[in-house]
C-alpha cells in the first residue's frame, strides 16, 4: 500500500484536497493529511481536520508520494512553511514522486525542486511564474518525478495519474469505474 502525504493549510482549495484524498484512498493508498493547524479553514470556508501537524512529521518519515493541493492562500502558506520545505527537499532528493495542482507548482518552483526544462502545467493565473520551464496547457503534465495539473476541474484526472504512476493501473481503472467517470 502506497503511503501518501497530502499537506493542507488555511486557504487550501478544498475541492482539490478532498478529491485527491478521496481518490487516492479509494485506490488503496494510505493517505496522511498534514495540516498547519488543528483545524484548517479552506479557501471557500470548508473546515478540514488534519491527521497530523506538518511540524510533527519526523525527519525519517518517508512517503511514496507527496501531493500538494492548490488555492492561492494555501500555496502562499506552504511557501512560508520551513517544515514543509524540508520534507519536500528530503523527498525530492530521494527522487520521490511529487504532485502539485493549481497554484501549487509555484511552491516547487520557489523551493527550486523543478528541474530545468521540465514539462509543467498549472492554474492559468500562475503560468507566468512557471515560464522558465516547458509550460503546457495539458490538463495533467508528468515529467520525471513531478506530476502537475491545472485546477479543481482536473483533480480527478490528476489523482488517477498519481495512482498510475504509483504502479497501480488496475486501481486507477477501478476507481474511475466506481465513480462512473467513464461509461
């Protein structure tokens, strides 16, 4: 069972966070939700309860993937979170899978975790920040150990791409069928 870390922060886009968490859990992943508070108030007022505080993740905790939901204020909070930066740096150094949707790819840019020339996508509102890379309008972009996506409307495809990358095509097909994504 793949172990996935999904950080959330005040201002996180709740639709993206919940879809990612739900889809990965449906796919059989062990998803740990890490917040920057006991209760996280998302972009549209939804309150989410993290499993653990970001600051409480140990240096020796490892994950098969770390997936960042977007939301402009949440992403801004991620960028200022030294503990999250350290977690992402350790994970990236181990060539671990990182997913980022909406504005979240800018966190990877700010932490200098995107390789030169990598193919990335994001919410159109932050595309200019990612201009140094090979920017695409694809709904989901995958390059090396980084998967990016455009926004809440692509969160299901993004989550399925993560499941596939984790080596579970069968789970991705099953989850897509279970939610009647395709008929």
